[in-house]
């Protein structure tokens, strides 16, 4: 579950198109990318203070890498990746609490403090994701999705709820679509729109594409 | 866009008027699904040419492509009127394959029929805009004519200044109410008929000659 909504924490599989029009649960439009295996509870990622989580038990932040750290102190510099960690480790006393989490954060890949670094990278992740995704998703789809997100931002960025998006989509369908595919085999037709269009839809396909006959340069086609 | 389109339409209509004096008028047979449009088209074609236009069915959307029967010569009162009949798919705002499942149709066939019917409506609307010189609007006189589709189509026809004849079909059925149709569109003349039984076809031909001759 590499993509995660930063508002409600819902996760999406890699390549998911669901999130392209905003989070279906909360309407949020900010997501963070987490490489496989790096998922943690989102709550408190950025809110929880490093000191508070480190205070009660000094070993907690070291949990996943605890063994490495312990080896570091016993085996010496050879096994230790960073000198910083070693500098912090030899003083496990409670007095060093204030500096300790910072030092651990720089080395510890999965501690809560590390979450803040990921958050700082989010804007970069988003553009990278967008460009990577554009190869999978057609440009039209991406374009459409981003437009919908913009629209939901109008009332308030975080509160674009599901019904609001649906209503908006329906309204847009009513206004612009001549044929709406409700589901395969079920269609709604906007007769005025069909009548008003110069181009003529000659073939519908199940995937929602259709073939149109483009009008010639005006005035010629009437023999 | 709209301005150019209108301009183009006006020009093509003027040129049509100049050159079409002895060309047959294209008369579109329009109406909701299952009103009896194909039955009427076949009746007219058989009466005057001996051929049929297309298959008729009690299943809605049997006609999914506009079918044209050209050069139908109708004789009335010693003069001959030549028209091209265009039988169009029934116009509707919703097409649902589930409707066809009741008629012993497999789902795949029903979905395909539904898609073709939708294409047919798009085609019918396109022809109404581009390609007909007059309209025979067929209604089932056993059903309520006050529908969105009927109102919209009659409105479009009127806005195009197309000559239109409203036919109240299926008068052979017990629940037929011709007056209800006449009341719905009082600005037009309503002719009762049964295309299936051939009832009152004489009056229909007289009116066709009068309206489209």
C-alpha cells in the first residue's frame, strides 16, 4: 500500500486510479508515497512530539534497529554505520533525552521522528508520482481528474465529501455529456446535446470510448 | 459556433429550396420506441412500392439504424408526390439492457442491443438536424403523450420550421385515446390510424401529400 491519504490515512495500492479524483473517504487530495514495508500508523506521525515518545522507555525508538545499536556499543566502530548513533548510544541515561531522539532519528529508519522527514518530501513525491503515473493513465484522464479536484477545493480543501463530488459530476454530466454511460448496457442520453452537436456519434464502445464522424468544413457536405 | 451553424443551416436550406423543386423530400418518421414507426414505414412502402423497409417487432428498439426507402411515389387526387421515407430508431432519454431481458434475451445480446439503440438515437437526432425536410411523428395512442421526449422533439421540429404530421397510432387497441394526443399538441393536426391494420391510411396519404408535396 504505497499511497496513503495524509488526512484520513486510507491507503491505496500502487498505480491506483481511485485517488486521482481525491480520497474517496475524506476527499483529501494530499497523499504520501510509502515504499513497500514502510507503513506505520499515520496518526501522530507529525503531531507526536519526539520527546514524548522517547521518554517513557528509551529502548522504544530503537526497537527495530535495537540489535544493531547494541552490537555497535559492544563490537565497536567496525559494525556501526554512523558515528552519530554511537555518540548517542553510549549515554543511555535519562538525562540525555532531549538530544537522544534527534540523534536516533538521523539513523533510525522507522521511528516516528522519521515520519516528519517523509512529510517534508511529500510535495516532491507528488510531482514525481504524477509524472510516473501519466505513462499509465491517459493524459485526458489525468487532466479530468485534476480538474475535479480543483473543483472540490472551492468550498474547502479538506471537506470535499463524496456526495458533493457525485453531485458535481452529475451536474457536469447533465450539462456537457450527450451520452452518459451509467454502466455497460445502460445509457442516459441528453437529446438536446445530441441534436446540437455538429459531429455525429456513430459507434460506442464498452470502455467508454466512442467514434464520431467529424463534420466537414462548413457548408460543403450538403450536396 | 452556434451562429456559424445557424448561418450554415440557413444557407443550405436556401440552396436546398432552390434546387430541390423536383427532388423527393426526405420525411423522417420519428417518435418514441414501440410507437409503430417501422410498421407505418412498411405499410407506406408496401402500399406504394411493394417492398418493406425493415423488420417490425414488439421488442423496443428493433430499429437501431435509420433506414431509408427512397422514391416512394404517392398518388393523391391525380397528382404524384415523391418522398424518401426515413424510418428512425425510437427516441428516448434512457436505454437500459434490463428492459430487453424480459424478452427472452441473453444479457450479452441485451447489452449489445442497448448500445446499438443508443447509437441509433444519436443517429436519429443527427438526422433530425441535418437531413430531413419533414417529420411524421408517430405516437402510440394507448400511452400518455405528455413526455419529455415528445415535448422536446416536437419543440425541435417546430423550431426548425419543419412540416410535421402527428399520427395517433394503434387505434385498433382497446385503450386507444386519440383525443389525449390531440390535446397534447393542439398546434398540430392529429390523424388517427392503425398502421398494423391499415385503418384510416387513406387520410394519412392525403395528409402526407398535402404536407410534404
